[in-house]
C-alpha cells in the first residue's frame, strides 16, 4: 500500500473564517502542537489543513444494516 503524505500548500479557502469549538484529547493536541512547532505553522493552520486533507481524501462508505 502506497504511503499517503500530508503536503502543505497554498491556502485553498478564501472566505472569512468562523470560530468553532472542538474537543480533542490532550495527547492529540500535544501532537498537533509538536507539528506546529516543527513546521513553524500555527495550531490553527495544522488543524485546518488536516481537515482540508481529510475532505479531499474522504470516502464515505454506506454500510447497509
């Protein structure tokens, strides 16, 4: 299976931002902060790019019960 990489590129979304609240496990937030520190990006940029990546690669599987 080919390894999928998370590549950071130019901003795709151009509209105004909106504040939301999301609860994440503390250890996940520490990982996000570590990536932010290592890449020089903000926590917000890492989270936003992660959501963007997921939306672009998401496959919804409709399982019949």
